[in-house]
C-alpha cells in the first residue's frame, strides 16, 4: 500500500506519519482520505501493487501515445473546413463545438500527459484568446516526430535539445 502525503510545514523534521483518523469517502474510488496527527490530509491509495510501472522508452512512448490521441481527437476540428464535435455530458447535455478548449474541458481525461495538453489549451486561450486547437495539434505533431526519433535510437535529451535549438532559431 502506497501512502501519498501532503507537503510538510516549513522547518519541520521529517518523520513517519501515523494516521489519526481514516475516513472513507464514496467519491474517492481510488483510495481513502486520512489525516495525520497534525490534521493534514493525505490519501491512502489502493491496488498500487497491481499496477505496472513503465520506465525508459516504454514510458516515453506511453506518454506520446496519450498526447497524440488527444491531438488526433482535435485534428479534425482544425481549420476553415474543420468539423464540429458533438459532446454529450453524463447529464445528457449536448454541446456542438469546434473550439479546442471546450472540447478538451468536456473530455474526461485521466492520463497526466493528456491533462498537460488540456492545460496547454487553457493557457493558450487565456493568453492569446485563440489557437487552442492549433497549439494542441502542433504539440501532437512534434511528439509524433519525437517518437520516430526515439525509434531510431536517439536519446530523449538530444531530441529535447534539438527542439529547443529549433525554437530559438524560429524566435530570432
């Protein structure tokens, strides 16, 4: 069983946390909410030993696959001939839109890397007000190229350095 704790108060020595109270909440299907002796909440996660942990290139490819699937979902709504997406919420509300931010916010995204693309779209909308679909599709295309470079045996740090050099060249 894995215990995830909140951050400790500043200047306090590390010590083992002893749960003072454990409350099961129905909304938390993955674990139980508990409180330590100082009243700080933490979550006790269940079924951690059953999960397979990916490392190395497998982990990179898993993250790329998740991001590309989000980008592929938005790809058909890009441009002047972009198609609208019909979204149905669990309540039965229907939304027809081709706005990337709206589509991503209404999607139920669980993968952490896919959540980063949702945040990327949100940031683009907040800063510029447009281009939410384009920025996610561009990120998906860059990751598609990165996956091909990984398959050729190029180290991920070299790929990242190459993207940074390309960005600097474009901005100067």
